[in-house]
C-alpha cells in the first residue's frame, strides 16, 4: 500500500455527507491510500480509501479527527467553491 498526502484548501465553510455541521474554511490534509494491482507488466494502483483530517469541535488547538470520505464528494465540495471543472481527486489513479 502507498499513501499520498495532499492539501485541500476551502475558502468558505463547507459540508460533507455523514459529517455533522459546516466545517470551517481552511487548509486540510487529505490522505489517499492505494493498493498495488499485481500481475500487470506495469505499475498501477487502485484507490482503497480517502481520508480528510478535520478539526475536533471539542478538542484543543491542533486536535483533529480522521474521517473517510468519498473522493468524488470531496472534489465536488471543492469545485463548488472555485468553479473549477478539473478533477483533483479522480476515482481511478495509476
């Protein structure tokens, strides 16, 4: 398995399914976990999970919770703020 960490910035508060309330604007760490697809003559990976790190409402400064999200939903939330039509988190990565 390989993990890639990316930063996603939201200029305005946003919401995601399954997460209560609006999340504050800011830059968030996102981990993308992928498994190697074996048996091919070239390297290819399949996404197995996408995790965003959100601030804990009741925690102290720097306290975060890891929440698994659908990469398409995360992409849609970001596009809603920027009007960008490019997929930052495509569902198939190789």
